[in-house]
């Protein structure tokens, strides 16, 4: 395999102005996906130079796993105090938010400031510091590279949250252990499905790339069942459910399972497409078998539904 030498390019030669050149480039679907892959959060762009309450973000996105705001601030220069102040103002004024600060270079004090913010805030706030570099592959082709210099310490926050919770029952602790073990299993098996950080609850969401849609893995200690389901919410939930049903219901019975259920749920705002099996999470000797069922069916749901959801109007 032939190796090539990459030539670093001045960012300003590619993007002369942040607002007119770089921000529109980053907001394109294929480019925001590059950033999503680096930080491990599926992002859906809502707009550029968008107002969020009294604030104005360079790029406003949502985290498709939970519909929380993701605000992106861009700098094609070295980080400065003005942008740091903006980030802190956003965090102070919003209930839950992920903030991504992209810059050509992070000073040590600004990197340390983001680390400090990640340490002192609860897990509804996440701060990422990302450096961007641009390299020439050949005379006509260049490629961007994102490098994380600061990120949330999810493990520390989860431990702190659990330690501060005085009312966790044995069942809640078992649920958290179950999701942590599933997350490790998925990572060890090289699955493309990304499990969220483990929480003491009976469900965990997996992003599928579009707001108002998400895949959920859940378990019931009462009924000894495991479930994978596609949730459809929002103002157009019934319309989107009907459109999916028309184009994919019969096919899903063949490509996913003959046991899949399509539930319009007219008495609720939400609709769902569900697959269920038996499984007792209290039996740890059975966990690997359960994890394999989740791995297989989460992948089936994602591969089957994701391209069809993207085509919905």
C-alpha cells in the first residue's frame, strides 16, 4: 500500500469567512456527519445563525437520541475569551444542551476551562472542544480532520450522579449494570450501534439520524421481556407512521421478523413499531444470549428503517 504525505493547509485559504464559508460548509449533511462520528452523537442540523431563546448559535442542531439542543460555535482562529463567555451564557440560560466549540487552535487555558465546566456541571450539559485542521491529499483534493481536545467525562458524571442518589433500589442498580454490560458487549463485538451511557432505568435510546424518531431497547423485570422498538413522535407522528407503514410494513415482516408489531396507538401522540422476546435480566448467566438478541435486532431495525426515515418529507 502506497503512503502519501499530507500537506497542511491554512484554513483561511479554503474558508475565507466563518459565517459565509465555513458555517455553510459544516452545516451540509455529509460534513455534519463527520463531526457526529468524531463526538459520538448523531446530529441533525436545524439551522444556521439560529436564535435559541435570547441566544444566537452559528449552527443549531438537535441530538437525535433525545432531541436536546446542540449548539456549535465556530472559530477559524485561536480560541478567545469572547467565545468562552458565549458558551457559558448558553449553558446558564438553557435547561439541557451540548455545546461544541470548534477552533483552529485551543489555548491551554480555554481547554482547561472546558474541562472544568464538564467537571462541575451535571450530565444535562456537555462541552466539546474541537480543533479542525485541513490537509491536501493531492493538488485538487483536501480533507478536514477534527481532533477532540476536551470532552465530557461521562463516567465521572455517572458515578457522581449515582453516588448522590440515595433512593436507588436493587432493581435500578441492576438496570444500570445491565445497560453498562450491554454497552461493553456491543463495543467488544464491533457493533456500529452506539449505546448511550448506562442509567438506572428500564430503557435506553439509540439515535437513528432524525428528530422525532429513535430506536429504543427496553426490558421489563415484571414481565421478563426484552423489546426493540422504533418510536415515532412529534406533530406528524401519525402521518409519518402511516407513510412508513404503507412503504415498509410488509417488507419488515420478511426482513426483520414475522413477529414485528406496527402500533399506531390512536389514543396517544406517539406511535411505535415493536419486536419483543422473553428474557429475565435477573439471570446474569443469560445476559450474553440477551445481548446477542439486542445486537442483532438493533442492527436490523437501524439498517431497515434509517434510509426509509430519511426519505420521509
